[in-house]
C-alpha cells in the first residue's frame, strides 16, 4: 500500500505538469478549432528561459529560494506569453480563413522550427537545470514525499484557480467564452476577435512555460527536444478530458500522468511512453468526445 501511495504521488506530480500543458491545447481548440502542435515546444522554451534567467536572478536574490523561483517563473511565463502572441500574429492569423489542414501543417512547421532552431541556439546536448528551490524529503511510514512534488502540485492548483477566475469572472474571460460559443455573434456584439485570440495564445503559452519550469524542477535537465513527448501526452490528456473543456484537460492530465507512472512501476517502464497513446485510442473508440466533452452537430 505504501508503494502504491508513493507511485500515486509521483503520478499526480507529473500529471499536474501535463494538465498545465493540456490547458493550452484545449483553450486554442475551444476558440479556433485547431490543434497548435507547437505548444509542446513553447513548454521547452519556457524551461530554457528559466535556465538562462536563474543566474540573472541569483545576482540580486538568494538562490535557491522560493522568491527567486517565483521571479524566474514569472519571467519565463512572460517570455513565452510574448512568443505565443507572436506565433499567433505572424503564423496563424494570416491563415485564419484557410483550410484547417493548412493551419495544422503550419503548426507542425513551427514545432520543427522551434526544436531545431533550439538545437542551433542552445546546443543539442542536455544541460543540467540550476537548483531553484531548496529540496527536502518528508518521510513517514516508508512513504517519502519530495518538497518539490508538493510545490509542483501547489503551483498547479494555484494556476488553475487563477485561470478559472480569468475565464469565469473577468470581461476578457467572458469574451473568450462568447468567442468559443459563437464567433460571429461575439464579433457582432463588439468583441475584438484578434485581441481575444492573441490573449488566449499568450495565456496558454504562459501556462506551458510554468509547466516547463516545474518539469525542470522535478527532472533537472533541459534540451531542445524535451517538449516532444510531454506535448504529445498533454494533447492526449486534452482529448481524454474532452478537447475544448478546461476542467477536462486538467483531469485528463492527472489521469494520464498517474496511469503512466503506475504502469511503469507495476508493469514495465518499456510501456511508459505508449500508455498515453493507448488511452487516446481507447477514448476515441469508446467516447470520442472525451470524459467531459459533449457531442456537437457540425453543419457541412
């Protein structure tokens, strides 16, 4: 039982990171009805932003510490928010009236550009991520919980609460929901479509950056291809929860992370990376709309 609880905690910590990435996928899909496959690489840029910001922050704040980690995370989120807005403005906005296939191919192209551009800029070899937060273990009855795992879960919950507030309690969030429900009606009511879409990309990219920092805290190494598998798994999580549904994306991330960790612990680590895709196939066969998704009638 102790081992099961240990693996459950490990899975929830990893799943919370997938949940933050999945939220970016589902927000963009909810408004524009396409999958931004470059989102996983924005996660990678966020981790590298933290890698380069940490020494700068250490010049005026004690590191490792909670305050330096907070400043690094906010800086990384700001950098990736700007990157997400730029990607939307120059890559996706000109294709808004184009077939979805053209946008999909463009997103794959941007993903490859960020990955291999990152190899040219950062180098292909993995780099050790600097220690941001003092780490200690809490052990009881054979159960060992890392302080980093607790911080990852706490930060994820805090960001989910902030996101919920933005979406449900602000005028911008109301505009986002109106745009997702009826783009033409929202435009007729005076919603600035371009501003709201850019804000959505920026918000999703900021969450991906936060996930990148948390991932690097748990697994302290960064490389330009680190966003591929977490990005694909987060996409599976978004589909599992119901693409376009924010609570569904969060729950899907937790489920994927937990199931993957349990399978690696009790079955074989060989199947670790296959679990997310097996779950994706299963959910598409049984309930294509996802756990929290609803069937939509599409006129053709």
